[in-house]
C-alpha cells in the first residue's frame, strides 16, 4: 500500500510559478513510475508528466513541455512538479499517481488556480 499527499497548490497570476510536491509513504520501492495528472473544468483527467524511477527519465504532455519540470528526491520520498510561466488554462486540480506492477495509487489532489 502507498499513500500519496500532494501540496503546493494555490492561486497565482498568469506568468507565475508554483512547485507542487507529492509525498509518498508505504511500499514506495515497488513503484516504477510517478505521474502527474490534472482535472481541468469540463476537460476530464489529463496526463501532465511522468518520471521513470529506475533511471529518472521524464516525459511531458505537449501542453506543458518546456514550462513544467518533474523531479524526484528519493531521500525525501517526494516527487515535485515545478510549473513555470503558468497560464489560465493550467487551472486544475493536480493529482499525483504512483504505478507499479499490479499497483496504482492516487493522491487527493491539490488545486491550482491561475488568474489572467
């Protein structure tokens, strides 16, 4: 079992930055990938970014490529999503997702609101 707790959301003006955190506890060593998703109003859940824990390889959705950076501090059991040059379209609830073989865990989400 893995528990995920996101934090770092808030209200920011367009062009600003936020750094989301996802703290993981439990059997985190069995998780192969850490993902970030978001729920935008009327859009459903969208993939944002991922990090492959074995080698740190990262992937991004086209909409955030070049603006968002995903990273992991394994000593702190925390995954981050640094979000720069935020746009009103980035307004969403952001979720952390941990995936391993036969395992899939989600956090409760953190709200990000970007004002124009």
